[in-house]
C-alpha cells in the first residue's frame, strides 16, 4: 500500500504536521522494516519525523512493529538485563561492558545489542572483543551470569538498514530512539534506557509508561546506558505503567574524580580488567546502578 498517505500527515512541517495513532505508526514502520517502500519514501519518513518529533503513541507503534519482527532471545526462565549500546565513546571510555560484566558476576544474564552509528566512536563491541567476548552470530538462550553481544542486524536486519540511513542524510531518525526502548527478549527482562538531553527523558518515560515495559532510565554517559563514573545521575524505574525515582542525582562539588583511561578500546578493556580484579575500585555511580538493576530484577 505504501506510506505516502502517512507522509502527507507527518510531513507538513513542525506546526502543521499531524501525529499518527499507535496502529498507524506500527503499520508505517512495519512496511519500512519489511523493505516494502522506496528509498525516497524512507528518506521522507525520516526527515519528516525528525522535524515533527515522535509522540509516545507513535513510539509505542514503532515498538509494536519492531517487536513483531525481532528474532527474540528465547525465554530460558532467566531474568535478563538488556543494555542497548549504540552511541559508543568519544571522550570518555565506554563502560557499558563493565556494567554488563559486573551484573553477570552477580548472576544476571545480560544482552548488549548495538551497531556502530558513527565511525569516529569506540563501540562496546570493540571493547568486549578486546576482553575476549566475541559478538554472537546468532540469537541463542542465555544462562545466568552470561553476557552476549548481539549486532542489530542479527536481531532485525530492517532495523539496521533504517539506522544506516543516518550515514546518508546525516540526521537521526526514530530508529535511534526505539533501539533504546526495545526489548529483544522473549522472557522477562529489564531494559536499561539512556538519554542525552532532558526532553528525551520525558518522551522515553512516557513511552515506557504507555507500553508497560520494565525499564530503568537514566542520563547515560555520552548516550550509553551506564552511569557517569564521575557523578551519579538520577535513575527512574518503570514497571507495568508505574514510575518511581529510585536514585536522586548527585549534586554539589565532586570530592574526588576517578582516574579513567582514554576512550581507546584496548585501554578501556585493561581498565575493566583491573576493576574486575579488584585492583581498581568500581566507580561509585556504577556500583549504585548495579544495585538498582539487581533490585529491579527481583521486583
């Protein structure tokens, strides 16, 4: 059927655009993910949504379409932590792998998923590779204490194609938000969502509430779902449509700033190994995040 009639609604500019309802949004993105529309229509959709912005209903519909097309991690009766890792590191080390390994050490199963969206950033996949953890070539069940890194194209090839549109047009599109909201697991899971700007905290929180997902939301480090090792961010828990703040943001001056490596993958891997060995302390904000995640898994 095509998506031109949807583009007519969402593409009327910031003030004239009309939002889609949840079912319309699901139909639109489903056609995009299935590859049933032209490249021109995909570009128009991405630019129109970039100008208009997504509503919670639209994001819920986009998630419906995505979840219906994911190759899901099978339900193995294990409560799983989901860490979307798409931003990578530019200035600070990407410590999402450290968070994953600390959680696994406490018996949690952890799924990281992501793909490189900018060539200039260090990815979690590259750090994990330096630690000897290779990306999974297929989706398999996880055991307690296991960490798996899954490329987006393994979970949903159409979603990877949509993310790659950014390399052509130079702008983010709804896919860059929904990957931080989606749950690739068939069983019970806690999604750790992160945002870079306060307005995304509101929109992501509204979507988690609307969809009833189990999620922890925080302002991540350079967009990664790990607490800034220098200062504890606010952390909010969402479950079955309810919301509560479980960690207040740290205020005031820092008494001490942890010594951190550069963003290079090998340096970051060596730092993580030192933390896991007990030679370097776990940064307190990350230790707090681990506690909140483990508590949330029991709720």
